[in-house]
């Protein structure tokens, strides 16, 4: 076994998807290959996910082990990062991406709904769904940046200093974790709906460049969301709850 390969005390198939990806992000590409949700759906065991998709868990487990045999870069070892550093990374990487692109994607989706909606009615539904996602995500990001992440940093600092964390911060942490986790599930479900009605972002032959760009940006948004929610649901939130 490579010295960088995480040791697994339980059988791989008994572990949850989230545990596996949190321990080693290299396994994410295996789950992406088989269409297994490792962010919002990360709480179910691998064996259950394979059974639901009628995939041989032995094959998937072998591919997970193969992925873990490659050298692990420090930049991918997110579980080893301190909570303040991880929170800042999420803001500077994923929140920054969303702040730069949410409104643009929503505008493009609305534009192609107006131009192509008569012939491709699915884009009208997509525009409506993404408009709600953009509004919900903006409020979600503000709560993380203004409320949850500062509370996590203060609690983490208190624990490191050997002092008792503030009771209000502990109450905030508990409330926010439950609320934001639920919002992740809602946003994840909305994105899955977009993927489904767009036929996995399949671009029709009779559309304009804006249509093609919109679908590419929607796919990029989903890919970023998977990693963003994974870092929070499977690493940041559980570690914060342990504080």
C-alpha cells in the first residue's frame, strides 16, 4: 500500500460515500464515473449506492483502491486542513466562482428560454429553476460568510486555546449546520432536475452559441457545486460539529 493511501478500518462497501471522498478526494472521480452523488448523497453506504444503481460493489471498491494507490497531493488532502483554512478556501474558491457566475448563468438561461422556448420548452423550466437557485444561493453564501464561518473560527480558536467556546457561538453552529445542510439538499435536488430535463446537458443541433454556452456553464456550475458541497457536508460541517 502506498504510504499516502488512507488506511481503512472497515470494509470499503460499508463506508458512506461521503466518508470515502472525505478521506481521499481521488475517489470522487470513481463516483462521478458511475453517477453516484458524493456531496448531497454522501450519507449513504457505498453498498447501498451500488445496489440502487445496479453496479457491482466489488468493481467499484477495486477502482476506489486503485485511485488511492496514486500519490496524494497536499492540495487535495482537504481532510487534513484546519477548519479556518478550509473555510477561507471555500470562500476564495467556490463562493468567488458563484459570485462571478450565478447572475450570468441566470441571464443566459432566461435569454435562451425567450429565444428557444417555443421549440425547446425544457429551457423555460430550466430558466425558472436556476433563477430560484441563484436567489437561494446568494442568501446561503451570505449566511456562511457572515454567520457560520466566523462562529466556527471563534470556536476553533477557543478550543485551541484551551478555553470554553462561547455558548452563543455553539448555538449558532448547531442551528446553522442543520439549516445549511437542508439547503444543500434542496439545491442539489434542483440541479439534478436541470440535468435530467436537459438530458445531461445534451445540446440540440438547431441552437445558437448562447444556448451552447449556457449548457456548458450549467455543467460547470454543477461540477463546482459537487466539490463545494462535498467540502462542507463531508468535511467542514462534521469537523465543526465535533468541536
